C-alpha cells in the first residue's frame, strides 16, 4: 500500500514539473521574441497627409529619372531618407535603389488604412492615417521587387501594387 502511494506522488511531481516548464516556456518565448527579435522594428512618427506629400513631392521633383512605370514616376534618390506613399490604389512613386547602399524608407498612407508587404525589407506593416513608419533597408540583390497592400482598402485592393527596382 505504502509503495503504491509513493509511486502516485512521484508521478504527480512529474506532472507538476511538466506543467511548470510548459507555462514558463509559453510566457518566456514571446518576451524573448520581443526583446531579442532579429526583425527590424519600425520606428513611427506623426505626420499629416499634406506634410508627408510635401516631402514626397520634393524627392520626386529632385530625383525623377524622366521615366514612368505604369504612369507612375520612376525616382532614383540617393541613399538616406526616401519616401513612399500608399494611396487608393497604388504605391507612389516607383523607387530605384542601388545594391549595397542603405536607405531609410519612410512609409505612410495619405488616405485610408493600407497594408505594406515588402519581403526585401522583411516588412509587413499596417499603415494608418496620421503616422509614418521608417524601415531601414540595404538591398543585396538586384531585381524588380513588388509591393503589395495586405489590408483590405476598397474595391480595387487586390490590384493595389507598387514597385521597387534595385540596380
Ligand atoms: Cu489594400
């Protein structure tokens, strides 16, 4: 009888240790991901659509290549701060970047909520009116990279696209 009771209490200890270990892992792993996440977390700051468009227009006026891609200006800005707007139903303008150079991409919506999915910058952001996000990127491989809207924003959402060219 005594032997049986001891083995029951041993197995309870096993269960207690297992439950404690599981709870510890479940609570520690999100904290681990938050603190040591390798993904760049975007910096955000407040804007108005008008102030953001002023900066965007000034970049386009200065660095437009003279080419249009599907009626959208192709812009070749130098490394540093660059701007991209999400609007129903396009990303504006088309950016041409250089391999191995580092850019701080400022992103904002100038109308409703949009999503911004861009594997090159490992970014999948929600763009909300009144706020800009900054993503740092250093493109390593040349090519044409598609941008997509990942948040339903209206009837033409599924066709909302943009481009970044890397040379
Ligand atoms: Cu959309």
